[in-house]
C-alpha cells in the first residue's frame, strides 16, 4: 500500500522540524534572546 511509503517521509519531516527548532534556539541564544516555550 501507499502507507509504507509515507512513513519514512513523515519521519524525515519530523526530524527536519526538530532540527530547525534546534537551529532557531541556537540562533536566538547567540542574539541573547530568550526563546518562547509555548504559544
């Protein structure tokens, strides 16, 4: 089925978003800005 192909794509997107969060937190820390934890 098509679901077997969707799982790796979904996991890659989740990993990408987590990586982006780390990069943004590091960038804000360099600028001495406290990142928000919740919206």
